[in-house]
C-alpha cells in the first residue's frame, strides 16, 4: 500500500504511469552532482528507480548552495563529498532505492567499472573531455546517454541512443579549446533553468524505456532566456564521417590523454603522494594557523585558504582548486607534510 500511495500522483499521469515500472527496474548512473545531477538524482529517487550510481569527485562548498538542490549548509560546513551528502538526502526521500555513491574522478580508466550494468547514463558535467569519454563508453556498451548543459540563461540537451541516433562527435568531432566554452563557475547560472533541462532529459529517457524512441527523436533541444521558446533541431542520425560511430573510441583508448590532462587541469591540480596522511594531525596544524578554514570529515579534509581549496585524502591524494598556479600544491605538500 505504501508503494501505491508513494507513486500514485506519478502513475496517474498516463505517459509516465505506463513507463514507471520500467523506471523502477532500471539502473541509472548520474555523472556529476552539480546543479543538473542534483535535480536528476532527486527525481530518479522519487520515481523509485531500482538503483542509482552517483559519481562525483568534489566536496560540497558554500558556492554550491544557491543552485544545487540536494545540498545544505550543514553539508558545506562539514565539507562532505557530494556523493555522500547526496546519498544521505536521497535515502531519506525514498529508502527503497539502492544508492551507490562513488567518490571518484570519472576517467577512461574507471568508467567501465563505475558504469557497469547501467540502463541509462545521465551527465551533468562541465568537462568536455569527460563528456567525450562518456560518449565513447555509451557507444561501445550500447547504453543510452542523456546529456545536458546549463550556463547563464541557456540550456541544451541531447539524447544519444546507440544504433538510433548520432553521437557527440557527429556534431563536434573534437572538444572545443579549453576556455572557449562558458562555464557556470565563470559566468553563473539561472538556477531554475536546471529543472527544465532535467525535465527534458527524463522525458526523453522515458521514451526510450517505453520503447517509443525512434530516429525521429534524434534532436538537439535548446532554450535561451528571456525567450522561453524551446527550440528543437532535428538531427540526422550517425554521420558517415564520425569516428566514434564507426567504432574508433579515441577517448577510451587514451589517444587524447595529453590534451585531456591539459584541459582538465585548468584551475584544478592533483598530486599522489603514495603514502597515507594523518588527517587529524594535519587538521590540527592548519587550524592553529591564521587564515585557514578547516573542515575534516570521515572521507577527506577540506582546507580553504582565501580562494584556494585543498582537499586531502587519507590515502595520500591531494587536490587543489581555485588557482591557476599548480606549484601551490607542491608548496603545500612540502610545508605541511614535509614532502
């Protein structure tokens, strides 16, 4: 009875009610828990999806609270990994959903493991190179992929269904140059537009689950404020010249690793020490110094110094964001960890 009541308002909308059982047997992977991924995860949980894998590499910051619907001030104060904060919120919404939080940086090395068995892939990514990896994996594994982007007052959304539609590389054979595409962190976002993008993603995914998605649905959806008219650009299936649709998965193979590393390092730097770190001792040392805001938790330590954010993991991994000077990370390791 509880299940019937929980989903009663959804099932009474006939187009959703017909496909709700298919949603509730599916395994959905949400890659990126920013503004788009937060909303998607919440709606998928309310649909009663059987299993949701959550993938994100970041912790909750105060800058996330204006537009990322799953996170609270308490999450930001604790510096929790987004996947753990999200899992806690989603479990409270619907405890019947199996949640698989993966605190990880998605790459060609781990995508097969993290996305294994997925019915649907959803992305809320801000990295074009990571999108190309997802595109390759979606085609290789024949997994539908619902991709969207929202920045400023603009949204775009495209469903990639292998064997039915074209793919990302059909439209953009290569990633745009770093810095050439606007980002939410640089230019902001009209938060409510994220829900509109989520609605288009979920409606298109539902058409696939219902067995109704055809080549006529191969389209790019876009909207730009203040004109609220959603534009639908009809696409024409796989391009004859597309390497990915022809079976050459360049981003999964590592062909573009060097360019990807350069693009993805913009404002974010990582260091692997190869040895464990005493998080409690480091937190105590930083807390004693003026200018540091320190937030340790069971998964990592987040330490802010002005615009710079250091995330330190017990296994010896360090991440720096908020600066273009990667040498600051080496300086941190030398000064605070004696390395």
